[in-house]
C-alpha cells in the first residue's frame, strides 16, 4: 500500500504548481511518542521524491591543510589586494551578513561603511548582487553568469582566456572556486580603482597577467606573506609562485570555513525521521512535488543552469542595451541570443540568511522572492521600487516586455497560494545549518599588511 502511495505521488511531480496535486500528509498519530510523530511512510515518500529530483547530500568536504586556510583567510580580509588598499574581498562578503553585505547591489572601491550602510560618495554601485560563499566547492559555475567554470574534464573556462595558463591551473585544488579570486582584483569598480590612482590601476584592463604580477610584487614586499605562502606550498619558493597560488589559498579558506552540510534536511536524508518538523516535512513534500525542484536540484539545490525568471533590472547594469544600463546575463558569456536575461539558478542552502535575492538584489525578502514565481509576469510589471534603498529607486529599467519574451517556460501558468508559500518557506528553513548563523570565528584579528580588518 505504501509503495502504491509513493508511486502515485511521484507521478504527480511534474504537474503545474497547485496545492491540489500535492499528496496529503497522513495525520499525526494521537498520543504518539516523538519517534512516532511523523509516519515513516511520509518520510519514505519525501526521500523518494528527493531522489527522483536528484537532490542529494553535499559531497564530502576536502581536507584543507591549516597553513593554506591561514594564508587564504589573511588574503581574503587584507585590503592589500585592492588598488588603493581600501577594500578587501570580504568587504562585500561579510561573515556578519552570511558572506554577503545585506545590500541589493554592493558598493565597491571608494565606498565607506560596511553592510547595508555602505555608500559611495558618487552613488556608484556594482552591477550585480554579491552572492554568498556557501558550499562553493560543490559548484561548477561561479558568478551570476557562470563566467568562471570547470567542465567535467577539468578544463577551466574564464574571462582570462589563455592568460590563465596550465602552470596556473595546476595549482588549483578545489575546482572552479580556485579561480574565483583571480577576477575581483582586476575589476576597477570592485577593487582595482580608476586609472592613475595606483600602480595596479595603471596596468591596461586586458593585461590580467600584469595585474596579477603586480599584486604578487606587493605581497612579496611583506616578509610575513612570503613566509605564509611558503608554509602553505611546501617546497615552492615564493619567487616561483604566481597569483594562482593566492587565489587557490582564498578558495581553501572559503571551503574550510563556509561549507555547511548539517542542516535539518541533511539529517533527514541521513535517516533521521525526526529531523524535520511537521511543517518542514509538509514543505519538503510540497517543494518536491512542484516545479521548484526541477531547477533547484542537486546537492546545492541548483541545476547550475541559466534561466530567465522575470526579475526586474535595477542599478547601473553591465553596459548592455541602448541606454547601457541593461544586463544581458549569460549572453555576455556565450554570445547566444537564447541566453539573454538568463542567470544561474540560485543555490538554496542557507538561503534564508542571504538576502536580497536575484542577480541584482531586486527582491529584498525571501518570501517575496518565492511569491514572485507566482504569476511572475504580473509581478514584474507591478514591481515595487520602494523596497530598495533610496539611491536605487530611480534606476528601474523599463524592459519588462523584453524580459518576459525570454522568460523560462517552466514559469508559465505557475500560481502559488498563500498556503503553498507558507509550506515552501517552512522547507527553506530546513535548509539552514545553524553553524552558518554565526561566522565571526572566520574573521582574523589582524592581517600581515597591517591594514584594518573589516568587522561590522
């Protein structure tokens, strides 16, 4: 009987979003003990639904040698990597804000303040939201447009092209994330600063090798860094290293400190029927029966594909479109018209901690983002700019029709009732590892350059 119930539920999983297709949870057993709180048939159903969607536990975290973690931590928090020595990688990925900054769009080089209060005197914003750093070792496509990736054969694909040499990629130990640190340091608005302000800024934009070499000269002028690099890469002299060693170390720190695989959901998948509350279990069943789990799949709850989900375009954009304020998303990487307005599916682990949401942070709360998927065409035209900070409220781009022309067909006809949204929100809470709520131990007391460490 249980098998027939499970088979019927699985057959319903690809139907449009509607509470009428969600299998009914068996009632709580009156007076049952804690172990009887949820009937095992329901737990079995949810696990089989998860398996049918390819939702699996995170892979085992690789061991990162302590010397590499310490080096990566120092580099990630040290403003020495920025042109004017005024911003670090972690200024926009603050542990106090779940490795984001609590802003729709970050404020990079030249800004003051931290977190939501950070501002630029000229009102300058980074074009895209700062995504969280959780579980990146399990991701093969990084950045919103996937411009840094590694394929199944281990080949790296990055904006550096041939400047990312085999000598550099041989240093990488953690997949795509090992290349992540190579690029923010080359971006003028993020870290490098305007032309003429410093020796890094004076390197031509397309000479990434020259920028990386200049950074290594900076680091090599600090004896403590030379010592830490050689301790992290035993047998290699600092003068024989390149910036791939620095990027790989930052990756090692991120993997070691920001991998979280002990959520209630993980405990449930491991066999603990009591790991989820009744509401969370009902939410899991709802999530796995609706279209949500088609794209939010795998160990990270991301198919690592690219979709147009009808998010409004705000902020300065990436220089696309007639006004230069649009962001064409994945098209910027592939050149394919079919990739217009497509962005990588957001991983959902610890998602309740990491708002605002969307490639440009246009939707500021998780509930609003879940609700956005219901009649997203109407939501896009009715977008409320008052949820944004004042300097962004006048930046909404009127490209709604063009965005909807490319909208993923999976969203056609999707309607979510308040009850369904409640259930989905309950499930999102089961994807948070409590250890991710306080990341203060990841912040160093000091860095080798002696520059101040950002700690809101």
